[in-house]
C-alpha cells in the first residue's frame, strides 16, 4: 500500500448514499412535513418503493444491519400486518395515477424470513395501491441458508425478477468465525433454483476485512463467485464497531486483518472480478457487460441511492417499515428505528416518520457533484454549479480542500476544474467527495472507514 494512502484508509467517511447524509437528519422533524412533500410530488412522478424486513433466523457476527432474531414467527406476522397498514396509510397521500413504481425492493434483515403468504400480501398491497410500471424491477434480498427451490418458484410467481444473495466469503473457516455456514454448493444450488424459476437477474454481496480472511482466500472466493456468473457483485468492507453492534464482540480483534491487509484484499477482489469479465462500477460494485448497470455506467445514467448503485431513475423513493429511509425531491425522511415506536405510531393510524432533512438548493447542487463522482469517478463541478444557478466561485473552498488529496494522488484537478479520481484510487472516492460536502466533520466513529 502506498504510504501516502494509509492516513486516508482509516479515515471515517460517509457512504454517500444520499447528500446530505443520514448523520445530518434532524430528530426535530414533523411527519406533517413529509406528508406535504408527498402531496407535492408531480402526478406523473415515477416511484421506487423500498420495504424493510428487520428479521433474520440467526445472527451473523459481522452484521451491521437493522435486524433482530425473533423467538417466534408471531412477531414477523404482526410486523407484516402493520406494514400493510403503513402502506395503506401512505398511498392516498400521493396524487396521480397508479402504475408508476419502476423499482420495488425488499431489504433487511432477511426478507425471505417472511412466510410466503405474508410476502405475497405485501407485494399485492403495493401492486393494488401503487401499481407497477411496465417492466418494473421487483427485487429481493435472500439468505442462501433459508432458500429453497419452492421459494424460488413462489417468488417468481409473485413477480420478482431480481434476487440478491449475501455470499460474503466461501472459505469454511471464515464462515465459522462469522457464524454463517453456507458452502459454495449451497449458493450454487440457490442460483440454479432462481434461474430455473425464471428469475434471471442475480446479485451477490461479498465482503473483505472479515476475521480469518487473507488475500489468497478472498481471491479464491471472488473466483468462485464470478464462476457462478451473477449479474452484479457488490463488495463491502467489514465495519468492526462492537461498541455499537454488541454481537460483533463475538469477533476477536486478533482474527481481524489490519488496514494494509484490508486494502490488499479489496484490491485483490476487484482485480479478480475484472479479470473474470466484470466491469468495475463506482466505489465497490462490479457488473457483467450485459447488465443494465454497465450500460448505465457507459451511458452516464447510473444513479446512487439508499440501496447503493442503481439504474433506477425514479423521481422519489418511498420506504416502508421500521427504520426505512425515503427520498423525495424536497428532502429525506426516516421512519422510527425503534420497533416499539414504529409499531405504536402505525397502530395509532399515524405515519412513523421521526427524522429527516429538507434539501436546500445548495445541497441539491452539491448532491449532484457528489453523486456523479461516486458513480463515474469524474465530475465537472463548475458546470454543475452553473446549471443550478450558482456562481462556480463558491466552490473555491472545495478546490482548496482537494489540493492535499491531489498531492497524495487521490484525484487530479484539470485546468478547466474537472475532478478525476484515477481508477486505482476508486476506494478513496468518498474521501474526494468530502471536499464538496459542506456538512462533513471528520469525527471518529461518525461514519464507516474509507477502506
Ligand atoms: S442475514 Fe444479513 S441481516 Fe441477517 S444477521 Fe446476517 S448479515 Fe445481518
């Protein structure tokens, strides 16, 4: 690892799945504001819908998601009933015809933890009250350990056309250390079942920085994963925050790779995937040449939202469920992260929104600069400032912040002001984005590590 990179690798930087980021959301946010924003959406606005299912069968020690392990299915059944109520409460607040949902995503947690009838009821409710657009993507995150051939066919029958598997690592010792045993053969069988059921689009998530991982072991996993030919592979670094996620105490510090090793693992996975026919996308995604995400990268239409990189061009993202985040042209909002609070609000017939932030015109301009950098590793900030009606001179402080980053090789600033992040510095693109982030405060434990 280049000596100059070390100080950046351990720096806490936002993931920039939004700007302003969730850290800036205010608790002093009235649900009525959210209702106003929903009502102000144009009648022809396209929609993306996200549903959060915060349940899993067993805890993976590395987990950083908002999830729980219920003792009985009763909790999930009750949660489903409340979700249906939340969807029904929200739908009348939007004006315009049905049939505008271009993307529908089930995340978690493990959405396939839900019984088939409950999943079916949620899909039917969104279809009835919002309606899917022609060719809509209907996607779901799945756990290979609880997936079956029957489930694959049931999902296809419900209309799902993309499935995402948390793979992380195929190495047996690593799987043992993170409490997630799912051999290669099991994942291969899941992919086959999904394809047999007619669900062609498959995503994998891989991880680096896990206990027991080495450069050689992650290369082996990346080769095996690429051999199964998923359409997209996302690669995430493990964030070890046991003071915040108590179950991570099950991971011993001495089993964790150091920062240089983490960096080498991330680079090795990227090199293995690109050598096996995948195109690198933004910070941490890889896609096959025939995948719409690769097309969107080349066409300049790739986007980034709360689910990460996406080809979803929707004007608004409406999230349902405990902790779900929504994004509207006028701002962002998040439902209560505390399950009891979320449940009480829904039972009372009220929306559960309890944090949020309005987007100012300057935020909107900076958001576009940051999103384009995150997606394409290059941006023309001055042109974007002018497009939004601002004097490009207002970005002088940002260009000043870029100087040390440029000196350390994280980016290049062209004479005309364009900013370019070299391909081999993509892991540090978020650090470059911080130069344009007017809210960023480099405080430890506020965001994830750069590497
Ligand atoms: S399956 Fe996913 S969400 Fe559930 S505990 Fe494991 S990592 Fe967390």
